[in-house]
C-alpha cells in the first residue's frame, strides 16, 4: 500500500515539475532570473531522488512564488 502512495506522489511531483519548467520557460523575465529559477527546479529534481516528500514541499513553495509573481534575483 505504501508503495502505491509513493508512486502516486512520484507521478504528481513529476507532472508538477514538468508544469513548472513550462511556466519558467514562458516567463517574461531577465535571463538571469530564468537561470536562477531553472537551477531551483534542478535542485528540486535532485532532492526528489532521495526525499520525494521534501521535493514536493520545495516545489509547492516555488510554484506559490511563481503564482504570486515573486521571483529571485538574477545573477
């Protein structure tokens, strides 16, 4: 049973990561901001390999920031 819930969470995180990448690519922001957001998405992907629930939380925060128009400083 736990394996099924883990699989569902994996599928949800994967779908949200795909959505987040699409949204970041479409943003009209300076290239430095886009690069910072892309690095954050890569970090979430890396975390997902060993802490799926932690990755889901990080992705939730990132998506909320995107929804609210809060973007990081670019390099």
